[in-house]
C-alpha cells in the first residue's frame, strides 16, 4: 500500500542519514585534533536532485546527497561523494577560504588531508569505465582475458582448464610489464561485497586469494551497515582499474560458485552454517592450491615471473597514503569439520573461472529502489 511504502522509505532515509553522519565522523578521524578545531558537525539531507550528486551549504551548515545516488549506487560511491563535500566544508570552516573558487587550492588541500576524490561530485566514478582510463594495451588485455574466460565455459574439461590458465598467464604478463617499467599508474579502490558487522572465515580466505593471484591489495575498512544502523567493516580492494575489475569479478564468481556447490552438497545432510563456512574455506583453499601450482610452473620456467611475488611498490605507496594508520587483528579460535573442509577442497580444485569479465558483472547497487 502507498502508506506503507512511504513509511518504509522514511525509515530507510533515517538509516541513510545516520550512516552519513557516522561516515562523516569516520572521515575526520584521520585528522589530528589541531586540524579540526573549527569544523562543525553539519546537518545532512537527502535531496531529490538528478544532476548534482552532492552539495555543501555554508549558510545552512548542511551536506546534501542526491537521492538517485543513494538509491542506485553502492555505498563506497556514496561515501566518496560525501568525502568530497566534507572537503568543501573543511575548506570553508577550517581553512577559512572566502574568495577562492569552489575547487581552488584550499579545496584540494582539504581533499589531500581527508583522502577525498576531488572529482567525485562531477561524475560517478566507477572502478573501470571512468575518468581513470586504462591504456589501450590494458583494453586489449581485458578483451583477450574476456575471450579466454568465455572459452573456459567449454564442456571439454581440458579446454576449459587450458583457457583459464592462459587467462591467468596473460594477466600476469601484463602486470610483469607494468612492474618492470617505470611508468606511473593510477589506482582505484572499491568495496568487494557489502559492509557487515561480522564476516565469516571464508571472506578472509577469499581476500587473501585475490591479493595473492590478482594483483590487488585488500584492506578491511570501516563502513556503515545500513541494515543494522551501525558501523561495520568491508573488504576494500585497490589496484589498477583493469586489475580491480578482474578481481571484483572473480570475487563474485567464487561467492556464487560456493552458494551453488553448498546447496548441492548440503541437500541431504542438513548441516549448519558453521559447516557451510568450513566447506567454503575448503573451496577457496582448493582453488588457491590449484592457482599456486600453476604459478610455480611459471616461476620454474621463466625468471621474470619472480616479479609476480615482488608486489607493486607504487600500489603500496598509494595505500600508505590512503590509509596511514592501519592495524592488524586476530580472529578468535574456531572448530572445524575436517571432512567437510576436505570435501570443499576437492570441489575447489575443479573450479574454473569462466565467462566474460566485463559482460556478466554483478550489480554493485547496495540499496533497494523504492
């Protein structure tokens, strides 16, 4: 009924506004007390604006965010736009600009301090098709990877395995060329999955797999969980736009593979969610072992593949700037069913990443449209 829809929308709006306030606090946490003496917590508003993604009003001490943005785009995009507007607020209230243009030196200084994207409110920045254009070579690499992963759908097991192995070799060679050269490169950061208060063990194993084989780095960062109305954590992956695009696709593909395989495995067993985690960890570990064996074959044959293990110093520098204060954490002990884990590993060794990377991307929209 219309009345119920209005009440649901109002409740969702309150959650989103609370989330914007929490993210505002989180954004300013990077600053020293002396850097935020005059900045005041603003009012927050969801505006029915189709053209402007966000706006800062000095007169109202208000940050507004576009309703189409919060309803149709993932929370990391919303957060980037919010931080852009916080930079405008900071430039006015803390740096005291008066005659500078809106995107002048003070604003860019504020963006630098807050690790905000100066261009976030001009266009929705996606992780691949964005102002951070990959090179023509990267375009060709992605096209070839897409074709190889399409071949990996073959019913011929040998052909499918060969196609996936070739796709991984192609990705590795592209990155070896990047690491061997001195050319600069631009990095992007996006959420993989949704923010949550808790994450199961398989989520951490999958994050490790992406870091090990797909030329990205992952950090668990604070982010608002709309469904719970609290701050939680989410895996954020960073790297060049093509690498992030591929890693994000692999992330969703593996998650969906786990769901399908668990449904079939547990049909007559009636196992609980703890055993599902064991099975998922096993799948990821089995796939990890398969990729590692493939990588070791390349390392044994070609010396330049040693760069694969070396990492990207420019990416490390980017992350050191983006997150200057990081800490490690340890998870509590757990019990596992070794047989379920072993069954998962056996299934994971058969996993083949298939289909075109850029054609079957999973929607990253986080909020329901009403």
